[in-house]
C-alpha cells in the first residue's frame, strides 16, 4: 500500500495496513545499524528538527541517530534553549522554525494535542514524540515491532500492561495498536491508576497482578508518571512495589516463553526487580534497538519516499 500521510500524530489515526507498512519498512532498515558503515543516503539534503519541551534521552537520541543514519541534517532544540523561556508561544516558535524550511519536526510537549495544532499550521511533516498523557505513537510501534520479532506473530497473544495506566501515553498508544489484532489485552494496577472507561478501548482489567500475568505472552511494565502527579495516586511507593512490582515469582505464572518489556526509564526495585530487568526474558534493550529502525521507517515514509 502507499503511505499518503503528511504527519504522524497518533496511532488512533492509523489503519492496520498502515501499521504493518511501518513494521515491514522498519524491518528493512534494521540491518543498517549492524553494518560497519551505519549510513545510507536516503534522506540526504533533508532537515529534521527535534523540538522537545520535556526531558528525554531515548526518544530524542533515537530520532537523532535515525535521521543521521539516513543522512539527514539534524537540529536539536530543547525548551531551555528555545525562545519559549522569553515568552514566545509554541505556535510562533514553530512558524519561525518552518521559515528555515525543515522537512520534519519531531515534537514532545506536556500539552496534549500540541503536535496536532502544529500539523494544522505547518507545511513540514510533524511527528508526535509524546504529548502529555495522550499518545506516544513511535513507542507503540517499536513495541509492536519487538513483539512481532520475538514472538513471530501478534495475533493470538495475551498482552498484560501493568502500572500507571491513567497517566501513560505509552499505554494508550499500545491499546490503539493492539486492538487492530486478535490479542487479549489485560491491564493491572492500583484502581486509582486505571481509567474508568478503559474497557471501551477493548481492554480487560484485573486488579490482582498475580491473576493478570497468568498465561501472559507479553508483560509490559510502566513507570509511575511522577511528573504528571502519578505518585499522589498511591498510598506509598513501598506499597506499590509490593503489589505491582514485577518479580521472578510473577514470571513463573506467565508462559514459559514470556517477554518482559518496559518503555523506560525504569525505576528499579519499584516497578521491576533487577533480576527481571536484566533476566533472560527481558527485551528492554531490544526495544531501544528496534526504536531506531522504526523511527528510520517513519522518517522515510513521511519525507523520503519522493526523494
């Protein structure tokens, strides 16, 4: 199929066919990172700007390396170095950047809908690198890529997502991707961290984590979203770790070939024990590696196919 979208703003706007096109394209790009010379001329002459108003290591670095491996020029701008500290609005910042004729702008912002607003006023392609508690589409795509790579399929799997569901844009985007497939989606966490309308997204809830992980093919842990007030929704971190921290005893209740995922950064000893994070079932570092391939695919599909 042909990709005809100018922007990547969220998973909700993508069809199953478009999601699979991203995964298949990413698969063709993954080998580039294993070469001695890790660069192809696909986006030579293109410019990609990363505009991040929230702290980020993995997503920002991943986009930058992805663009460079496709030979694009990259410019990184953070809120602390942008004119926003002088009172400039996001809209004016974006318009000033577009006057320099970039091909794509990757934005992360605490305000839900910020990428959508920019996409309406800019000719450049806009990529959502995370907007508030709304969506994080490239994270969900790399998660799905990793699941397909490790399990050999997506259909027929039980995927359990545990933690601060209510404040997690990663969880929301994963719900949107997984419901395109024949998967059983189960979420678990403190009742205060579970949205009341979550079952409308095709998700089953299970308060007891031991019951939730039983027979799981995939367990995806989420961190407590402290920057969005998540810590105030639990009595104590110690209690949270006792009830919803992933330990070896939980792995034993899942399928023998279960995979353990986490979008990072991990709070070790709270959401996940060291022996699990570093254990044989963990694919957390594979997620990081696959993030490069997926973001290369997105950049190619948005701004590279006409080159």
